[in-house]
């Protein structure tokens, strides 16, 4: 399993409604091959900052499969206009837990 960690800074005028935008857009991600789950979090101290965590079966499921699909364009058309800056995305794997 691979976890996509996307740090999103949202425009001030869109921050309060961004969770609803995410809810409308997430079916485009959830239908992708290798998708396992998604969680959107919001910073308490910096309320314009959201972190999206998406679990994928493999890195290629995200970077090649989803990003190369029409569903990515549909996802981005819904969420992209709300970004104050380009998202910072990286991929991590669990190496320990409690």
C-alpha cells in the first residue's frame, strides 16, 4: 500500500465550502483502479490548509493509472479552481505503527 499525501492551500473565499467540493469530486478518485480510501483533513491553526490522504494499492495506480485517466481531469476541474497554489504531493509507505 502507498499513501498519497497532498498538501492543499485553498483560496480564502472557498475554504469553508471545500469539504463539500471534495465530497462531490471524490467519486472520480474512488472509481480508479487501486484506490483504497481517501481522507480530507483541515488544519486547525491554518484553516486554509488541507491535507488529502489517499491510499493506493501501488504507486503506479496513482501516478500512471489515475493521473493518466479522464477521471483525473474531471477531479481536477472540480477541485483545481479552489487551489491558492499548486498542491504539494508526495507518496509515503507505512514503516511502523502503534
